[in-house]
């Protein structure tokens, strides 16, 4: 029954990706993209790549979000 | 010692309920709503990681969960500071 957890998490990823392209508020996009990275770490672990999962958790969820928010604070929050 | 199916059932329930948090993250009218929703999603995924480590019996997966827990609060902290002050540095 572990495949059911994987299926739910992959559906979660699809919804996150679609919403990240659709939203006009860039801060919301960054927050949703952060949750995408969080769930992607579990998928890497399920694909037998725990080292990539560690990197995804550190870089994808932490550093990338910080850099994106820094970029938003220097430019504009709303997409034109 | 509980049977393995109990842990799988807990994982399924956690993965299902994270969709409600995703609904709040997508629909939430203000940015703090989305922020708290993503924080809850992070905690749920942390528990799912530890459950997988227990189901497969591999201690390497615990390391992933530790790094995950260390990094998880950083993005929340950065976005909170941006919402309060309008800038990240300084």
C-alpha cells in the first residue's frame, strides 16, 4: 500500500506546479514552490536517492526560497 | 511492536490531509495564511519521511529527516521578516 502514499504525493506535486504557474502574487508562488520542494524530497527518497533528497531539502526548501524572497524584496511583488 | 500496515495507514492519512493544507496555501487570502499552511505541510512531510525510515528499516533516511527539520524553519523565517519589514537583509 506504499504506492498509495506515492500516488498522493505525486498528485500534490502536480497541483503545486500548476498553481505556481497560475498565480499572479509572486510571494505566494514562492511559498507554494517551497512546498513543492518539500514534497519532492520525499519522492527522491522513494526513488532510492537519499543523498539527492538531503540536497533537495537543504537547497530547494531553504536556500532557494531565501534567494527568491530577497529578489522579490529588491523588485516587485506583483506580476504585471 | 505494531505491524507495518499501521505505519502505512498513518502515512496515507497524513498525505491525504496535507491536501487540505495545500488548499489553504493556494486559496488563502493573505500571505500569513499561506505561510502557516506551508509550515504545517513541512511538518507533515517530516513525519512521512521518518515513517518511511521506520518501514524500510534504513537509518540513512533518518539523516534526510534531520537535515529537513534543520532547514524547514529558514524559509518561514525569511518570509516572515519580509512581510514585517519589507526587506530581507539588514
